[in-house]
């Protein structure tokens, strides 16, 4: 009674459809974020590869402050008055001419140097304390031997590969969500079956207890009924634990808080089973249906790798060819006396040229690069052929699994209703006293077995449909498609020496719907 108010205060579980689960997974998946980043990275690599086709222009501004220079003071004129310039007088005597020449040589007046010319010496760049430079550099590829085209081809293939990876990641994520969703739904169904089996065993125990109190049943039958009921409790607990684990896996995949309660809306029982929306809808096979050829994502990725390796061969060969670049450099330079220059104090440098580079001796490096590139190309071709063969095998495996799952689903049709009817008859016979508890327990076991088999077949069919629907974008599974076996343990009776093997503990395995009995073989 104390727990009733607490249960009443719990919020209603969040209803989660399969479509909502797929949307949540795609929006919150880290793998999808990584794949999208790969697409963006590939786009950037393509832009970088194409950038070599266009002109390259860069600018630079620099300032230098000379703290000491070997040219300091070399052009200083000093504070003394300059000596008069040398003047040759043809009317003077030879002695006067020699005297004037010696005077001019001694004082350095051998040339007609004016005051303005002495001032112009200060504009020379030697030993200047302040230097400003403004430069523009231009470069344009004229011929690269095919290197730029090969780099662009590699970038294009890388972008296509990244896009395929994105779609493949999305398909694998959707398949994982479908698997986790139907696993959780299956465990919920198994919990319902286990709880229903426990209630049936408890009803049998109550009926036997009343009959024992009335004196119509011996104590032995009461003990058998009690043990049969109590043996169902561990199975119920185990099924609930499996359900909680499956729910937790689904929540982690969808990044839903573990404490939040969710309710799934996919039924696993009924006469019809609609395919997941957009995932293999309408995919139904018959015995005569031929398996179509499916273009697989892994094969397309292998083809892009082949193109990349062939482009790498072109790049390796282009290294032997000359490269031609057109260049130009434009610069403005000033040597101000102060920290900052004035506009009319700049001097200009402007050059235009061309550069051709040719490898002459590389020590065998270019040959080694070409050998490596050709080996990579042959390897990628072999991997492409291997991927094609594995794709055919994986495609056939997926369709055969779908055909087998569909056949198992169709084979289980009607068994639940028949088993339910058989249990009702056995219960009536036991209540009327015309049958034994063993017959009732056997009917209960068959009912639980048929219900578990039906739910497992529904789960496998839906998962096989989803896989076939996503097959073009799914990666190749070398191990094939396998279902995760989920088991339901049903122990209808206790072990009684000398009794029929049906009274011994039995375990029902849902995928094969086989009853394994110690020492008793399989039914």
C-alpha cells in the first residue's frame, strides 16, 4: 500500500516510434558528425588542390632599425669648410700648376663636387638607421607536368569517398537503431510471455490448493504445482533484466537519459507485419525470386581508391618533367632619417621573370616514388576485385537471410492461436479432473514456445527487411548477417525420477524454437 502513491507519481513513459528513434540517432550520433566533418575536409582539400591553377599574390610590409652598421659615418662631410675645387689655369706657369694640383690632392678637391651632390650621398642605402619596405609578390603556374590535374583528381575522388562514407555511416547507424529497437521490443514481448506463464502457473497452483483443501487432490500434486510456479520466478526476473539491458542499449544509442522511461510502439504479434517505413518496405521474396545486383558502397569506395592511386602514378611521373612559373616582384623602399617615411621618399623595385625547374640528379628518389605509386595502384585494383566478390557474397547472404526469415515468419503463422487453444482445452480438462497436471504443463510450455518463436521470427524478418532496404549503402559484412539469439526459459515441472522427460527442466531458445532437455535430446 505504501508503494502505490509512489507509482502514481511516476511520469508516463515517453512513446518512441521507430521513425523518431531513427531521427534522434541521426541528429545525435557522433559517427555522423565525424562523417560530415570528413565531407567538409574533402571539400577543403579540393579547394586547396585547385588553388594551384590560379595566380598567387602575396604582400609584405617590413621595418628595420639598424643599431650598428659597417657603413656608419663613411659619408659624413665633417664640420670644417670644404677646400676650393681644383681649377686648371692654362695661363699659369708649370710650377704654379703643380702647386695647385698638390693642394687639390691634399685636401680632396680633385673633382667638381657641389654641396647638393654631397647632400645626395645621404640617400644611399648604406648604413641607414631606418628602412621601410612594401613588397608584392606574384606567381602563376604555367606548366607543372600534369601534377596539378592529378592532385585535383585525387581531391575529387577523396570527396566522393567521403560522401560515400557519410551515406554508409548513416545506413549502418539506421540498421543499428533498427536492431536495437526490435531487440528491445522482443525483450518486452518475452517479459510479457514469461509473466503470462507465471500467472498461468500461479492459477494452476491456486486451483490445486483449493482442490487439496477440499480433499480431491493429494499433497504431491500441490507440491508439484507450487514448485512449477516458483520455478517461473527466476525466468521472469531474467527476462526483465534482459529487457532493461536492451532498453539501456537503445537509450545509449539515441543518447536518451537512462532514467527516462520509454514505451515502444512496434508489435511483434499479429497476422500481418508491416515493413519499417522507408527501410525495405515492400521487400518480399519468393522461392523463384532472383537476387538482383546491388551496387554496394564498399565497391564504390574501392573504385575511388583506384582513381586516387592512378592519379598518384601521374604525380610520380610528373616529377621528372620541368615546371615553369611566371613570377613578378614589386616593392617600395624608403630610408627615412626619422622613424616614419614620407610619401615622396620611397624608391621602387619592380621585376618580372620566369622560373623553370628540372630535376637532374635525385639519387633514385623519383624512380622509387614511381615504383611505390604503381604498386599502390595494383594493390587498389586487387582490392577492388576483392570488394566486388565480397559484395556479391554479402548481397546473396542478405537476400537468403530475408528469404529464410520470411519463411520462418510464415511457418509460425497460426501456431500461437493453436497453442493457446490447446492450453485452454488442457486447462479445462485439468479443472474437470479428466487430465493430469503434466498435460497442462506441457500445453503451457508449447504455448510459451510458440509465442517466443513468433516474436523472434517477427524481429528477424523486420531486421532482414531493413538490411536489404539499406543494402546499397551498407558496408560489406564478411561474416554475413546473423541474428542475436534471445532465449526464454520455461520450466513447467520439477524433476521427478521415473517420470516422462517432459517433466524435466526445459529451456526454449527463440531463434530455433528448440526445447533442449538434459539427457533427453531435442523436440
